């Protein structure tokens, strides 16, 4: 089932949105991330996506306390990424009750770890595949590699990871639509589930993704458009194509 997933990005203890992942280009939407999580649940969210932005930039989780409070406050599953560079950090996050920990930089720097972690945690570990112009970005999107996103997607899939969250960083926060062709390419290259992220702005963007008819396209993460009001979560949950 295709699931629309609201996003909460944590920075300095607050709920913010960045533009193209730039730390110096942020807008605060709430001082209380727990209340924001409850808000999305009240609007019909079936899953919640949380990013520890400070963790992504600093290389280790910063907001475990807030994440734990969010998990305890709501009844839907929560997936979390940002700074999960070690086994210990991933274990601590999952101990908070998170349904799925999202690896990013580590999947690029230590791809050999993926099979071991997939075997150990099964669907409790996912990989965030962030790319700009088709090439993978790491360390909170501040560094672009020479690795093609589709090639890394295949590596992730073969390692046994069940879910890839694909973000076009050039589209993220720009309110200018999704990179549908890139999402389609990733879905076509792998058997695992793919969740699209970056640029979902209007209802038609979700319809366009659904019209790809990719059975492994499991959902889309929506951030700024929900906060700015160009999208309504309840409406998105009722889309059928």
C-alpha cells in the first residue's frame, strides 16, 4: 500500500524545514515536535518520518530524548534517520521504540555492514539514499560522491535491506515537484520497497508517482508542502488512481 508520510525535522530541539538540506536556510514551524507529531496523527498519518538534522551534521544522534517522547506519544510507527554511523547508535535508537532506523552516510562508507545489519534487524533498518543530479550525497548532504544513486540502490537491495528512502536533494524543500524519472529508475533497479522524498508539493505530484505503477513504490515523504498548506494529509490519504 502506498503511504503518504509526514516529516518532522529536528534542529536545536525544534521542528524545522531546510531548503535543499542547507543548515543555514531553515524555517522553524514548531517549538514542540511532540505536539507536531500528534497533529499529523490527528490528520490521519499512518507513519511518521523523523530526521535528526543535528545528528546528521555532527555524526551521531542528538535528539534521542525528543524522539523517545514522540514514539511514546503516538500510536503509529516512526522511522528515524540522522547520524546513525555506528552499531551502538542504531541500537540506542531502536531501543527508543522506533520502528525503523535509517542509515545514510554509513551505507556509503561501509556498504559491507549492510548485509550484517539487514540479517540482524530485518525490516527495522532502512537506507536513506540521498542524491543530487544522480550522484549520492552524504554527511547531511554537504558532500557529493562519485557514486551513482542507482548503483548504490542495487548494492543496498542485494544486501537484503527491505526499504530505500530516495531523496532528490535538489528538489527537497523547493516546492517545485518531484524528480519522477529518478524515482522510477530506482524502483526499476531494485526489488525492495522504495519511498520517494523531495519536492512533493501538490496533489498531482502524488498522483504522478502513483501513475508510475511501480509495485515497490511504497510511499512518499511530504514535508514543507504540509507545513505551508499546499497539501492536505487527509486528502492525500484518499487518492486512488
